[in-house]
């Protein structure tokens, strides 16, 4: 940006600094006449800026933290850079010569960044706003209908010849709206009718997906319908492929496979649909039916998680027994899990005198005189109980249809690759053939992405996301999972869930149509540019992008897909050749910002510790807010430290470190989010990548005879504001102890 | 894109619904009755099962809000009445004075001179605040407000404010909105524990609620994050009483869905500060559904956390110690534990007060009807992840109407 305006606020104690000296920095070092206002965020203050706007490309606001007054200091079409003089200097430091130097450096950094920024243009393409829904069960049907009701066209692809999924195979279902008290006729047939009659939904049954290539807004889908290829283009995708029952043949301990009259809850549904509940062994009516809860679930050897709905399903099926045979149903459970308003259903079933509910553990299942006997121990009554059963129904759990599929390479590392810490069970592969074998296990999307064909998963085959706060945000822009593929859930929840994923898909197509990205930097139009003439095909960027935005040609050169990109800058942090940059976040910009820091003359007298200089690269999502909060609490930290916010620690390129060290900076600290299984990084693994890269930097430092301690990575969470200042000061003292950077002055 | 969407409630569900709809391209107005956004989750120390701070997700939500010009919000705002029908709903909103305008830079000079100490609702009265204060350190908007229940209009703050941000004469406003659809995300309030006479709340000072425990454990709470008894003593033994009001015909007949997990989470707070403390969790059923079972397994692995099945019959004070007695209704077996502190896992009650035009069910949850879409705990008890899912789905239903 050529024309940069600098505006300094002197309010909120900033006037304790020498404002004239700050103005001098702008004037003498950058040739910019800075303007000062005592209340820059006021109407008059903003007016002062507005009056100059027509002459400016970029505005530097030297005032409070970029996290406050953000809307006030947003100017259409202008690049804004904030120098954090309030939280970053006057509220977190004693006002002295060091604080003044700190403020001056922050001003230098901000002006440099503004000057080095370029005007971003959106990546615009002719996009489709149609949406593909994969899976024709309750979730998929609902998603397609809701998408159509919102005015978008939906393609619904189902692998079976009929729509309806599991719900169509059930005798009756749990209620889908309150009051949750009675079992109901399945709603799915009504949904199927509605879908079939909706002219905005195109249905393909007996169809699987051969390939999906491209990017959001322009996904080219090839489906295989009974051997015939059909092609269409969509903008977004909802994955609603549901669940599969846990393989009961593994449940020998419950007598499955050994006794004919031990069946699963899925088999009972089939039986009930036939209108009778009978012993499989001899066809006689089953008068006493025992339901065994957690048949595999909550068991490390089978499914460690709870399938959420099996308690309710067994209660429902107990009602089948009552209705169809008039016999008795016994439900043996560990904990009766009917959360929320489902308690009403539990209470209703308790009213039925033929339904017996007992907490207990299964001790044994045996056959005595031709009848099955269930031995229950650890009951509430404190004694063991034996129940004679005509039929035993195992309440088996739900497994995500993504479980067991070849999803992305990172979940199947080879011997050379270090697995990411958030991958729960990395499965080692030895050769390309292994991958081919894995791929035979089935597929859902067949994405033609360099990183792999399916949504990346976290634990148990559930799609990877920050599942508490942002449950739909997957790691593939434009592709969102819903229903039992995402987490075990019942029909009522599936219907709700379908709506959420449908909204996200619609939102994605609307945003990419304008060249904007989605969560968490929603609306950002700037995207990374690759100067490929200098690419050495090292493949770091294509491997490390958490969102699979980069494909590769046969030589290994990245092929960017800007509409898949979430703008974290991890590719830019990865590139050793420094050829990846955004217009508003570039290697040159950041490296120049680092170099703009004033490093005092190295020829100092002994003990001049206050001439040390440090840089903290702080994640703008967690570390920066934590530092702001430290300032609000009046917690002070060393004024020798310059905090430079970054989009993600993963966007810190080692060149920034090298530049800093050669400039004479004494130590560099990277502060970012927690990583591992419970990662808090909004870009999945940015902080973990930073950690890995800095391990390599440490080796380089040792070669240069520099102490590896000079570069460190720290994980924090946003509420660690009491700890960060301490961490910073400890680091500063540690390096001062070690001594000055010997490269200072060279 | 025809009409606007109104979101009532600025907690996690309301924020999510509003932001998701606005980012999809719709004009959204959000109204929140508190002077700050963030709702209940902003009072929580951590989320289960990841034990991560709610501020982390809120920060992202607030950031998205700031860059979404299509989303406007009012704090201190209450909906008085809804009339009309889907596509053309008329809403009367009362905006109570904040007395502090957007000139406020949150410099804090006003608070320093304010002579009035007032109970701090954000901390359930466990600490005081000033009559002019900022609701919390992460407050959005990051702007002071005057609590007019306590302010005596002495004017000290007005003189101290350099930015002409305080107007003690600001008056209540009524605004009329015309919107296509409404997402009702009014959330929940903790069940009034004083109604649980047998559990000693209000009688014994060391019987607290789970929400009070969240504040005790929070760095920005009354004790700076130190969990201790109300007499300031460390915790050696502590009991969590599940279903305190929930699953009880005399109180909340339904299950509040989150309290088991919340208590287990709080057990980890205690453990972090007291490696040897004995922790007892009295429960009827442990409802750790889905992937949360992993969290249950993790907590259960702690030898000093004992899960005791049984509904707590009473909490008494004997020789300065609290005694918790649980009785198993089937066997009559009694379980007693002597503890320093008792945490009642009080349930969630819908927070919405009756509003003409919005229908509530027998428990007080919001009933859906065309154009009026409940989201989050306004619809039924649920945890944060489900509230976000519910809110995103509600955003879809809202835009379906708004686009017509």
C-alpha cells in the first residue's frame, strides 16, 4: 500500500507516552505525518480519519487492541493495521523509556505491515449453488427437503434401491416431537413421499459416488447408478450416510452366534415388522424377552462410547413385546440413559406392569433345560438374579459409516511419518498396496483430494471438528456431516441435525459465490498466491494444509484450490522457499515487520540487559486475547518483548525466526493453542506444526552455535492470562542469563 | 432476501443462530436482556469433555460478529410482545437504559470513583461489583454499564469520564420491529435451590450450586479461581448431589441432560487443585451419552472419586461438617458421607418469562410454531454442542421464511 495514514489516539492513558516521539517515528522513518486525537474512537476521531480516506489505501490506528472497537475502525475497502498501544503498552507496562521504545516499535511494525500489504481481490468463479446430499435415510431425506425449502436444488444419492435407510426398516419409532411418551408409526414414508414429489430434489437410488473433484461451488460429481455414470456439478455437500450396527458376531460373551435365541435389536425390528416376536429356535411365541443394554458399548474391547439411543430403543422394543405377545420384557441396564425430555418416555414405560427394569451386570448367559437363562449380578438389591428368557435381545450400538474407511493419509501414516497427536489411533501402512486394500473397504465421497478421499475423522470414525463450539465445521470446506455418521443419535436428533448441516452447506455456497471463505475467518476474500516458478516440490504445503486445499501435479507442484481454503496461512508458514503469500498477509510483510524492530547498538557496556529484544508470535485467537486480559488485570510483563499477532502459529515461517535472529533479536517465543486429542487450535494443527518446525529450527540453531532455548513454543489457553506474563518473563530471564545474541550487529 | 430475522437471546445458541444466519447473507437483529452477550456459558469455567474455556469459542463468535455487518444487536433488551404471523411478525422490544454509550473506551475511570458496592449477579452474589462496572473481563460489548437497581446517581462517574460516555438521564426506549421469523434462544436459569429444603441450600453456607462452583473455579470469579469453602478453607472432602431438583415430580420432572457431566467436570476442577481430596458423586443414573462416555471413563479412573448410586435424602450439618445421606429406595441401604462442601447439581429451567405471542409447554420450554423457532435450551435441556447444533438448524428454518 502506497498511501498510509497514521492516527494516534492519546486517550486511555496513551498520553502517558511521549506522543511527539511517536509522531517522529512516523515522520522521520516513514515520511508520514501522523495525526493525533484524544478520543480516536469517538465520532470526531473517526471523522478525522474519514476526511482523509479518499487519499489513503491503508490506515494505521495506534490506539487500543485490535480486538476492541473493531467495527469503529473498519473502513470500506481500506486496509487497517492496529498498533496496540493501550493493552499492549500502557496497560501492561510501567511507563518509562522501555515502554516508549516498545510503543515506537509497535508503530514501526504497524506502518511496515500496512505499507507491505496489497489490495486483495476475491477469487471469483462461476459457481453452482446446488447441494448434494449423500445418504437417503431420515437425515438425508430431511436435509434434501430442508435445502429445497430454502430455495436450493438438492441431489439425493442413496446406495440402496429404496430410500428410507434404517428408519424404513423399523416397526415403530420413538416420538420425534414432544411429548415423548408414545411409540409412533415411522415418519419416514411421509418424508420419502415429500422428497419424491419435490421438484427441487433429484433422487438417485442404487447409486454410489465414483468421484468428486473440484472445490466448493464447483464440485464435479460422478455417480454410478446401476453401472451407469451420471455427472453433475454442485456447490456444497451434506454427508448423511448414517450408521451401521456393531458387528454382533464379536459379542460371544453374550451368547450371540452360540444360542439361536440371542438376537440383536436390529433383528428384533425385522421380527416385529413381521408382526410377531418369536423364538428363532422353534418359532414359539416369545413371552419373556430380556433386553441387555450396552451390548458392546461402553466397553473398551468393543465400542468405548455410549450409543446414546439404545436405552430408549430397548424401552420402545419392550413395548413391542407388550403389544405383540402380551408377555414380559426385562431390561438389564448399567445406567438408564434417557436424557432431557426423554425422561418422560422412561417414566411412561415404567408405568407398564409388564416391563421390568433392572440395573445390573450380566454374569452369564446359559441354556438350562432347553431355555435360556440370564444371570444378573451387581443389582441394586445386592443379590444375583436369574431370569428365564425365550428371547434375548442385545442392544447393540451404532458405528459411524466413516469408521473403517480410508479417509485421509494422515490417519494412515507410513513408517517415515510422525503421526499428528490429534489422531486417536493412527494406523500404520507399509506400502501403496496397503492403501489399495484399505480402499476396498468401501467409500462414501471419493474426493479427488491429494490428502485423501473422505472427511478426516477424529475418534471412532466421527468427523473431525471442534465439536463443542463448532460441531458442523468439518475440515473440508463445503462438506458437512449430519446424523449418525457424525455421532450416535436417534431419529428426532437426526432430523434436527440435518437442518444444521443443510444450513452450513447453503452458507458455504453463498460465501464462495462471492469469493469469501467460511469459518472461522468468514468473509475473508484474500487467498494465498503461489509463485510456482520457485517451487522445489518439497510437498510441505500440500501435506500440511489442514483443509486439503492443495492438490499436486505429478511432479509434486501444488495446485491450489482457493475456494477450499480457510486462510489460516499454514501453507505460507510451511514453505521453505517463501513462495506462498496472501495480499494482506505475506512473507515479505511479516519479515519486514520483524526487521522494522529497533535493535539497540550491540556495543553496550556490561549488564545492559535492557537492550535485549524479544519477539512473541502470538496466536490472535487465544494468546492475544489472553495478553489483553492480562493487561486489563494490570498484570505487567517485560517491556523488551514485541508481540506480533499471527493468524495461527502454523503460519509462522521459519524465515521469520531466521530474520529475527540475524537482526539481533535475542529470543523468540511462539504462543499458541493446545494441541493433541483435545486440541483447541481453530485450524486443527497449526500449533502442533509450529512445534514441529521449531524442533527443526533448534537443530539449525545448534549448527549456528546458538542456544536452542532462544526459540520456544508454548501452548496456552485463552484464560491463561494469569500465566502468560509469567511465561514471558521467565523466558526473557532465561535468555538474559544465556547472554546476548552474538549475531547482533552483523 | 426479504425480511429480517430476530434472534431472542444472546447466549451460545442465540449467538450461533444469529451469526450463522447473518453469514449466510440475511439481516439479523439479536436482542439480549443482559448488558452483555455470551449468556450462561460466559459464566462457566470450562466445558466438558475437553476442559477448554468457553471464552475460546466465544472469542471466535465475537470476532465473526464484528466482521458481519448484517448482524445488529441490542443488549439490555427484552421482547414484550409478538404479534402477526410467519413472514410478517411484529415485535415490541423494550430497551432499558445502559447509561453508558458507545463513546465508552472501557478505560475504567468511572469504576474507580464509583462509591456504590453492589452484589454481582454474574457471580451469583459471591462477590460485589460497582454500580457502574463491566460485566466481565471478556464482555461483549466491551463497554461499561450502570446497574440502576443500585446506582444512586451521585454523578461521580460522569465527572470522571473523559469521553462523555455516561448519561444518567438516559431513558427506556420501546422499539417496534417487523421481522420474517424469530429464533427464540432464551436459554435457561438454574433451578432455585432454596426450594430443595432437604438439601440445605441457603441453610448451610457450604452447600452451593453447580453454577456457583463454576464461578468459584473461574479465574475471574470471586476467589480468583481458588476452590475453597465459604470460610476460606481448603477442600478435603466434597460431595456432588446429582438430580438436585431434576427427575423429581415435585421439582423438575425431566432430566436436565448435562448435570452428570457437569459434576464430573467439576470433580476435575477440585482434583486439579487438591490432588488428595475425596470426591463423592451421588447419582441415580450416570448419563454420559455418546462420546462423553470417554470423559466418564477418565473421571471414574480416579481412585479418589467415588460414584455412589442413590438419591440424596438429606444434607445436615453435624459438628461443623456436612453429612450427606443417600438412600436406595429399593434396598433401604443408607449411604452417608461427611464432607467439607456439597455441590448441588441443580437442573436447568427454561429462562423465558411468558411473552404474548410465544407459546410455552407444560415445563416452560418454547413450542415451535410457524415463524417462531426455539433453539438451544429454550427448546429442551441440552449441552453446549447440542445447543450449537440446534441453533444452526434454527437458523435454517429462519432463513426459509426470511427469503420468501
